[in-house]
């Protein structure tokens, strides 16, 4: 007994395992392709079946493998007994204990202890069950020996089973007596099995392998199948770094410092588990997921690798956030933003942007998400009312990462309310003040420019005065101030024009109290003059022609000439021939050309004509100074308005909903400088239902008159043909009337 226990080693531990074991340790505990199974000893049971070839009539079994005391081998045995009361048993009949190797494995060695009491032809035989169903004994005993003795036997090729038989070793027609009783005993078996089949590991799935970009903790399910000893454990790695270990529920014991099985197939043939992978430990980008498994015999294999995409870091802040048309004040409540996305390297691409608009009186849109791969612009943002608001913007990637702390801000300034304007209440009738003052108020963008002008009552032409803006104390009105000109006796009307920074303009001739701003200068007393010879009253007629119209006020296309014609007559209607007329063409405010002055002579019937060349809008005055026979005559000013010259092109001519249309063009600037902030241009579309042109967006040109803009069609379904044009809008000190480009058509198809 003591020799048996010393040869097999002292028991160290018994149980399923010691918790999670490193995969390399799993591999190292067994020789590749082999494993051992311990039976009936060391407090272990037996994974064997017992059978009586007589049907239970002649033999009986007795098993005692797990003693209760401290000695793991005290009385331990697997025995087969004869039934003494049964008389005899015929030859070749037997009882046996049998250990079967699992499919895919075979027995190559057995170590153990045997002893027996044998009478009258009964023998104990220990051997291997071969592949043909036969039995090949390697130990045979026919006499009694009750001292337990150790044995070791190797075999090749591996055999499917091990058997211990108590056999009547006589011919089938002979008999063996069952009394006195015979028995065979066996214990402390160590069976070595060969298993050369590799396990079949697999990655079952889970969020980590579902495709797309992943962040945070992600689950993955893994497992393996094995044909022989069963799946013992596995290791899951990401780019070679371990992210999960698994040891499955194998029936094993730690004996002599090594793990041995307690069943012929110690581990399950199919096993799986799930790991939670902390992706934050890995860099952004693609990574290789691998799962490998090891069976109880030490065979290892790895599943086909999977590529997983990881991104745990939010994008950097957007670059070059800008507003179309600049971030100055504007009169149209429409804001289009653009920016440049930062490089993402191997990380997930930009998938959208969060934005938020805040402003006075607690206004807050809340955080909104605009989605779109590589999104780099927002169109058609608007404000609830005039004022200064702030838009905050930060980016989101396809993995769902975003960082509000990376937000960039840009002001949105909207003002569509013209300034308040009124002349100060001043002067007593007949008194001429030293200066003229008009008060300007604007709640939002603030006053930017202004002019005071005057004209004599019943005169048509206004004369501008040098005007300055005086800023008032904080929160109070500003003032337009001009020095009063030298006035001839008579009544004069004054007009004030003002504009705020958004371009909203206002004009008035009224005082704050609602009366007209007029000054009457009383002439000094004069001595009576000698009566002059009476002169005949003269009448002067004039009109403009050009384009497709004629009259006192005429609007013509950009670059077109006009014709001034008329007639000078006496009071009786007879033409006044050979008289000189003075014609003055004064450009509108903002032009850089000087006034043109012409002298024309009436023909035989008093008629005259004058060709006016291309140029900006002008006021045309015609006057006859009078002579000895005719009184002076003056024609009220004629208004020659010239439309702005604009061109527009668009690309591509056909696009889908959601795509961006590139718009470009130029405003012609003959005789006029481009405004300091650029010329205001509106892109308009033709509304089919009303036949009216509606604004799409507003932009400004550069100092060369050129403009570029983008527009994204978002709400078109089906197929639509959209007619577009560019219109140069009316603007302070722009000496042209509003003018539009030739319409063009863009075809838009819905998604």
C-alpha cells in the first residue's frame, strides 16, 4: 500500500480548478496531444462501467473509491466477485470493469495496482479492447495473490478501451466452480490517452464584432468545439494583447503538481463564454481580434481573425468656422456656416456636428445634431428676432464621440429694423440756425452713416451738405450734424438720410414733433427798382427715352444709352429757335464720376435732342437762362435710373437633394466703387405658384465685384427645375437701381 502511494506521488489538491489560469499554463500542464486520467484513488471515483456476461447471475461488482478518512487509499478498490451460491459458471463467461476512450482519443499507457483471490480455473486478466472489438490482455493471473502490486503497460497504436476481467478461463463446454468464492481487485489507475485533434475555436459575435466603430466597454462571445478530451480554456487577444481568458468546467484534480482528468473526457466538447473588452486601452483605428483555444490534451488552435474598429477619442475643434457673407450685421435672417474638419487619421470619420444658439433674454435653442459624413457646413440657420446671438459648434465622429469643450463660437448679428430718424425741433420762423441736427436711434446694429440735404421749396433737386455723426452718451441717440449753408431769401426744406451697420436705410423731412423740417429766410428790405421792359413767358418741355420706355423718369439696362429730347416755346406755343439750353447730368450718390454739363441749341421750331452715354443713375436738369425777349424757364429734374449689371453661373447644372450647388458671378462697377464691405447680392428663385422671385440667400462681393456662394437643396422630392437669378440690391451710396442677371435653370432630383 505504501509503495503504491509513494510511486504515484502525494495528493496536493482535488477539485475543478484554482480559478482563472493563464492559457500558456494550460498548454504547459500536459504534453502536446496527451493527457492523463486518474481513477479510484486520491479520493477520486471511477469513470468505468461494469458488466456481467451471464446477465448478473454469476458475478457481482463492488466499488469503493472515495474513503472518508485521511488516507486516500484506505480500503479503496474496484472488484468483481463470483456469487458462491450460484454453483458454477461456464467457460469463457466473465465480469469486467471497462474504461472507454472518448471518440478522437486512444489509450497509450496504464499504471495501476491489482490483486486477486482465484480458484478453480478463474483468472484475472487486464488488457486493452482493440479497434476490432476484441480483447488483448497484458496481465493474467490464475492463482491467489492478495498483496496489491503495481503495474505499468504501454501500447501503440492507441487503443479504444481498458478492461479488467474476472474470467472462467476454460473452454465454453466446461465449467468453473464458484465456491470457494473468487474475486479480482484494481485501484489507483493512471490512464494516459493520446488526442491529436485540435480544438475548433470560434468567435460567436457580440457588439464588438457587429461592424462599425466601437468605443467604451464592448462584449464579445467566444467559444470552441473539441472532438477528443474536450475544451479546457481559451485566450482572446486584440493586436496580441490579452483581453479575455476562459477556463471551462473540466473534471480534473491536481496530483503530484500536475493536473489530471477524473473522467475519460474531462472537459466539455462545446463551450463558450463572453468577455467585456475595454476598448479605451487601445488606440483609435482598426485592430485584429483573435481567439485561441486549448483542449485538455494540450492541443491549441486559433479562430479566423476579425478586424474591429475602435475610436474612443472625440474629434478636435472645427477649423476656420466662417459665415457666408462675413460676420458683420446683416438685414436678412439667414446664416450659412462652413468650416474645415480636422484630420482624423486612422480614427472614425466626422459624422456630424452639434450646434447651439444662445442670445439675449435667456434664448437657447438647446443642443441640436446635424448628421452627415464629413459634414462641413450648416445652412439656413435663423434667429428669433433682431440682435446679437452666439452659435457654438463642435464635432461628432462615427463612433459617437464628441466633446462640448472643443466647441468654437461665432457671433450671428441680425438687424432688419431701420433706424429711427427725426430732425431736432429748432429755429423760429425767419431765423436761420447755425447748424442742422437730426437725431438717429438704432437698437441693434447702430448708426453707420448719414447725410443731410436741402432744396428750395418747389425745387426738384436736393443738395447734400457735409455731414458728420456725433455719438451720444451710452444708450442715447446719435446725431447727424451739418453746418447751415448760405441761403438766399426763401423757404427751404431739409432731408436727412441715415443707414445702420446692417444696411437698413431711412429718410425723413420731418421734425420729432411731426412738423416738416423747413426754414424760411426773410429777404432784407430793398429800394424800389425801375421797371424793366416786359418779357414774354417761356415754356420748357423735356423727356427721356431709352430701352423700352420714355417719360420724366426712366429705367434702362446697364450699359445702355438714353436720349434727352424736348422743346422750348413761347407762351403762345410758337417755338423759340436758336436759344441755348443748359443741361446738367448729376450722378447719383456713390458714383465717382463728375457731373456732366452740356449746352444745346434749339432748332427752327424750338426742339432739341441730346444723347446721354452709358453710366450710373443720374438726375438730369434742363434750364433756359432767359434773354431780352424771353423769361427764364426750368424743367423739373428728370430721373434716369440705370439697373445694376450682374452675371450668374451655377454648377453642376443637375444635382440631387442634399448636394451643394456652387454659385458665382460678378457685379459690374462702371463709374462706382464697390462698397467697403462688398456689394450686397441676393440669389433668388422663381416661385411657380405666385410667379414671384423669392430670396434664397444673400452674400457680398469682393472688392473686384466678384462673388461666390453655395446652396444645398434639402427639401426637394421628385424632380424639379429651379430657375435662379442674382440681383444686386439697392444699397446706401450705390448709384444703380436694383438689377438682375439672366435667369438660369438647375435640375434637382429628390433622393
